[in-house]
């Protein structure tokens, strides 16, 4: 898409070199917990990884590559098949993500085209790890008006991600500075602090997502 079209849909895809660095920081010290019990070279009940706004699959691909390169006693393809989930509202993105994951050797992870806000119910499905760069911009849906009534996409994706985490789950999410600074979002930050343990805040250079935003 050109810059104007991306802006309309709120899609600003994450540079792959940035994803690779963030994934490494995110999963450091997590491999043993992630894999869990092993039987006949296969992880029996590994932890789950999800990107609920997966785009072309960058976070999922780099996550797969990271654990595939850091394990030697487990079938990485089987592990990915059991662990990786991706969702995107645009069917074309989901198709590209499936192709990219297949080319990376992931073993046909579950990647579907759905509306994460309305179709992905936290009562039905939760995840151990969520990594995502959600869509930004004006929206028409509020995940939880008891937290905040603001309908901007990035705000409601942040809330949705937290609700989709299992207890003691872990998330990495790209957000604009305003979420951490804007006085009008104080209730959101209060809810986050009461419900999450924030491990790291990483400030990115202003031109990291150029030329899109």
C-alpha cells in the first residue's frame, strides 16, 4: 500500500530488524518455561504465542526463528504447530502471513482472518505470550468502557491484549508515546498498573517507522 492507504487502515508494519531485536529481549530466559515437558523429542504442552494483529507475520516468524535456533532437543516445526497463533482482520494479510510462516518452516501454525476485537473472546482463548504492533488511529469499538471509553484502535488493542493473556502471561506491544503521557489516558494507565507488572519500556527513535509514520 502507499502511505495514504496505510494511514486510512492504520497499518504501519514493523521493520524486521526491530522485531528481531525485540523478540530476543522478550524471550531471554524464557526457553525452558516456553517448551515445558518433552517426550520423544517433542514438546507435549508448550506455551502459546499469539499476534492478534499479525500483518505479514513478522513477530511470529522471528519468534519461531528465535526458539528454533535456541533449542536442539525438540522438533521446532512440531513446536510451532502447537504454539503459534496469528490473527488479522484483512484476509490478504493472513494469507501472506501463512505463506511467510510456511517458508520459515513453521509447520502450519494457526493463522486466521478474524476481527480480534469482536471474534477473539478472552473467555474462550488466552495465550502465554503476545507480541504485536496493533493498528493505530480512530476506531469505532470500545473493549471495556469501565476502563476507558476512548475508541482509538491502539488503546483498545492494548486493553484486549492484556485481557487475552493467561495469568502470569507476558506481552510485548508497540504503543505511541501518548499512551504513557496523555493526561486524558490516566484511567488506562491506572488500570494497567493495577493489573500488570511492567518490565521494560523501550523508547524508539522518532524515524523508526519512516516513511509510514
